[in-house]
């Protein structure tokens, strides 16, 4: 695997930061090097939010995303802000309720009903970040399903294990249902 530079964006309260923490934890469990960071506006909930994680087989020197290889956007505002001027090989995962900004090529985008799946299939909108984590790993194959589940279980409230396992499986199923658009970095 070459270095993966992931940027996740949405609004405060959607769990974007926790999603990157979980991806970073899963990478550590898989024996990879990782760095995670976040930035958000002054609003605790509802404001713009961005979090990043770098994953590599070699030590990481600079800990911020310079050239994203992956972007996930859960809100139109975050897609509009971060979906422009991306490298051609950057894969963009966007919630199916969003419209790709001008300049994004259809072949670099994957549109999946992340928010709807959390609400309707899992039964709790607040699991959208875990659904997204399942989608991301399904697309990129960053770590094994076992390491990803272990990381999720380390970072969720006690008593929500069943719900979060269902959210993780629902995210992986979304990718599998749409043809398993794997964008592995070999």
C-alpha cells in the first residue's frame, strides 16, 4: 500500500472526527503508520467540520494531508469546499443526496446513501459516521474487517456494540451492492 491521504468532511455532530480516529486506530491495529488531525468552526454542532488521516506502511513525516487520495463529504457545503481542485486520482465518496461540483469527473466519484442508510436501515441517524467507515474500508481496503471492527468497538459507548456493528456492516454492504467499486492502493 502506498501512502493514503484521507480527508473526511461534513458538519459538526456527524461524527466525522470520530470516523478518522477509528480509521487511524484500525491502521495501528493492522501494524501501519498513521497520523490523524481535525479542524472545525466555533460551532460545536452544525458548523463545518474536516478531519484527516494519513495511513502508510512507512513512517509518516508530515502529518497533514497535502495531496488527498480520498475525500468523503456528507454535506453539500463540505463537498463544495473540498471537492474542487482535487488530484485526478483522488476518489470522492459523497452522500447520494449531494451534487458533485463542477470539475469532478464521474469516474472519480462514488455516490452512496450513507445518511439514509443510517436512518432507515440501521435505525439511528447518528450512526452515519460508522456507516461511512464501513463504506470507506469497503472502497479502499485499508485494513481487515476484523481490525476495523475492533477499532470501532474501542471508540463507541458501551451498550451500542450491536448497533455499531450493524452500521459497519451496512456501510460495507452499500459498497458491495453497488459493485464493490474497490479503489485499492496496491
